[in-house]
């Protein structure tokens, strides 16, 4: 919770209630720490605001989940800020966050993140598609609100997601997100799910003794020259997932599982290097099943093994990177191309399928390649490719984020596939006249690819150009890939990392930010590392206080899948409760949180504490409120908790009242005769007569063999409570 100098009467009252209940007791040093963090912000939010105004003005808002009118407020609270002297890089940073928030979708199962904004026929539940989900995790892990990817994780493995409809490096995504937001219990909680998912891949796609086969289409790479088979993509993903499962198992103290999955990863590494490496072409390629022969084409996805640091060091594999900057290989004005340009099958076609991977540039593959290159430049001793090459490729990628309208105006844009020579968005050019000279609903309708969420960009700035390298420990490692004498300054600000707020500054002269010359890293406003030049440096977070994120209610405007609008803050007068008791409370839960003022983001919200009766199942329970001096109570509202396990909303419930804890307890009727058990909302009971008893009980009958849970209770009075 942020404490500001100016507080409204209602917010002050809410704070008093929370402090009485013991949930938000702040030590003086915590106040000072929070204040210091807030005051240290280097990049002014006005920069973000101006870009949002510009993007909103340029936008035909056909589809959004979080609306344009809410974009600034949402982004101000959720994203790191970035400033640099290159307008293209700076604008694109904010543009990609601006587009990403459009895809943050609140549903009855919590948040999901979409690829396309309009509904497409090949998507799954809530219009989700697993193909780009790995990119969405790498990008989304830098959002301040951790609930978005918390919910998205539950969705893929427990709430109807289809993680194997397309190739998806899901375990690696979970673990690499953990390196930024290290919630150990959360990631360990999915270990069994991730193992089951891996085993399902083995059962369906493991076609040899070790290697996995996949169709190009299910890799999301239709019409690829190399075609189906043992592809570097799926096998790299499975290698990455095996290593991630091993790491998560280590966190859980399950050494046997960790060793098992490390062994699986080593087997895949050996087979990829032995069978998918073409030593003549110096490249990883596709091998067709039942053929001991590699396809005779280099494709950009041959760099995928380095995304997971799969290739051995000092074995000559780095020679593959010569092709990235070769004009006969993948280099192009709006590249890189998806296949080498010297191959006879290479083409840029405006006929046939609108999504072809036989030449066009794809942001999906460009982002994968640049992430792989970041790993090469950080982890592999080599002299084949350089920081300058990384910057050049990233600059081309940045430049591609544009679209020239018919009136000649150039606006920021991200779509599906690019003509690598002209920058034209090929699928858009094709689709806008697909059926009878216009858009085809069967293909996704008007501007289906607009604001396409199929790649990363800002993760490449954070972990590559600026060089923050996520780690499991409290060591901060920064290794900028910005070449010397390129920019005189940059600032990456408000980065939420390991529950601290980081600021990374490069100021060549010391005059831009007034905090000294060179490279410096701050945690919560305290300098923890510095160097006079753009070089690798380290510092430590040890001794730096955490700054917990304050959960905010979701902005769900425009979400067609939301059955109930997320609850806004209740502005009626709420009674201060003196104490809360319960018939039984689970060891890890507490009764006092039921009076918390934070609004739950749904009945499955696990970002806030709750009360449950676990492990007592199938047994009636009660929760008792001490209301003090018999205030006039007009209504009571309950927000039920329900998880994916044994806690469910009640089968039924009622209210009882008494002036003495020992009884007698009298049942209090509802004026409407109803006691709601709906999920994701406050279930409000209006009383026929004003209730003036000191003690009130909520008496619950559970669903069969289930425990009960509550996230929040509100007691509303007729008039303000006198102090």
C-alpha cells in the first residue's frame, strides 16, 4: 500500500480498519523506504503520457480488452519506463507496451493474454493460442502486476488452456518468469502440472528414441521450406522445458526429479548436435522422420537452440551466426528473413496462403533470434558476431514497427509478416481484399493482425540492450549490449525485479541525469553498482527492503468473455469490525483478512490472503464478527474464495445474530429471501429490519466433501460510524 501525505476521510478510515486488523502494520523504516523509492523515479511519467496520447489519436480502436481511455493509467502503474536519445527505440518501447495491454483480457477464469484481438477460428478458449505464449511470458514478466501471469499460468494448465495445440516452451517460461518475480511457492505449485505436460509431449511427439517431431504448421511456421520433422524448434523447446523442470524440482527439494529431467535435457542436447547440425553448412536444420538426411536449407529457426543455451561452447557451432548478417543469408532492410535468400525455394509471395515462412520476416522469429543472440554474446566465447550486429538487427526490427497509411501518414504498427525488402505487412495487404475485395470474417475479419501479440520487443531492450540478466540469487548483473559511442545516455526506470524497484542509468557525461558519469544501478533509490564505461557490472540486493506490489482491481472494459464486471471499490459506509473468529481456520490462513479493503480479482484470487476451513471438508462452519456498540447494519456482503482443489463456495448459508457470544443465536432473514453463492462478486444480503446486535455469524453449509473459503466481508451501516 502506498501512503501519501494527502488522504481522503474514507481512505483514512480504511487505513485505520486495516491497522486494527493487523494486516497493514508499517514500520517507520518501511515508510521511509517506500517514500525514497517514489521520490527516486528518474524518467518522468509525462513521457509515457505523451506517447499514449499519440498512439490513441492514431488508433482506430476496433478491438481492445483494456480500453485506450484507460491505457495511460494502466501503463503508469504497470510498466518500466525507458528513455534514450533514439526516438525510434524510445517510441517503440512505449508502443509495444501500449499494444500488449490491449491483449490483457479478464475472464471468468482470471486473466489471459491473447495473440489476436478479434476472434479467430483456430484459437482456443477465450481466443488464446499457445504458439506465442512463451514470448508473452518473457515480455509480461516485467509487468508490475504479477496476477496477470499468475492467472495465465493457471489457465494453461488447469482451466481449459491447450498448451500443446502449438509448440510452447511453457516450463521454461514459468522458470524464466520466476527469475524476475521469485515466488517460489507459486512455481513449485505447478511442478506436477508441468511434468504431466512434458510427459504428454513425449507420448504424442517423441518419434525417435530421444528427438521430438513436429509439423511446421504446429510450430506456427506454415509453408516453411524445411517442412515437418525433427525440427530445431520443438527439440530446443523440450530441452529448455526439461532443464526448467529440473530447476523447479530443485527448488522443491525433489532431487530425483531434478536429476531425471537434467538427464532428459542432456540426451536432447546430444541428439540435436549429433543429428540436426549440418557440419558442412554450419547450421542446425530439419531432418525428416525415417530419413537420415538433413533438409538442404538454412532457416532462421536454426538459431533457436541458443535461445536455451543448448549448443556446447567452443565446438564451432557459433559459426552459424555468420549467416545473420550475410545478405545472401538472412540480412535484409526489414529482415531478418525466415529462410536464407540464396535458396531456390526462397520467395516473397502475394499469392496462396497469407502466412508463409519461406522468406518473409516474422517478428516471432526475429524476437527468438535476438534472444538467442543475447545469450551468445553473454555466454559464449566467440568472435563471429558482435554487439554491433545485435544493435543493427534490433534497429532494423525497431524500424519495421511502422505502417504508411493511404494519406501518407506513417504510424506505429505491429502486424504479422513483413516483406523484408519493402517493410510492407504482407498478410494485411492480402487480407484487406481477401473476399470480394474486402476483409473476410472467416479469416479473422477487419485488421486481424493489427496490434499482433506474437513476439517480444521490450524484453530485448531490458535483457539485451540495457543488459539486466535475470538470476535466481540476489546478485544484480548488468551487461549492456549497446555498442560504445552509440548513445550518450539511457535510463531504464521503475523495473520491478525481485520485489525491488531498479533503475539503470547510462550517462556518458553525467550531465543528463546529474547522478555522476558512467553506468550505475539503483535498487529502491540506493546505488548498488557503478562503472565508468558501458561494461558488465554486478551488485547485490542483500539488505535492500522489498516493496510489495499493491494489487488493483482489473480494467475489464470490452472483455466479451467476462460474465461479471470485476467489482469496483464500494463507496458505502463500512463498519469497523473489532474482531473476527471462526469455527476452524487453516494453519496458513487467517480470519482478519476477511475484512481487508483490497478488492479481490475473482474468487480464485491467490494474490491476497484468505480464510478457509481446510482441511475440514463436508462440515458446517461459521465466521463470527464482533461489531461493537450495536451499530445500525443494513446489509452484509461476502466474497467467496474457491480454488482448483478442495475449497468451494458453499451450498448454502445464512446469517445469525446475538448480543452475547454464548448465545442464544437467532437467524436473521434476508429481505429478498436470498443468500448468494456466486463466484467473482460480492454476494450482498439486505436485511428486512435494521440489525443492531453486537455479534453476527455467517453460518455455511459446504458443498459435498469440500471445505469453505472467504476472501472479504463488508458490513454496511445506515450512517457513518462515530469515532
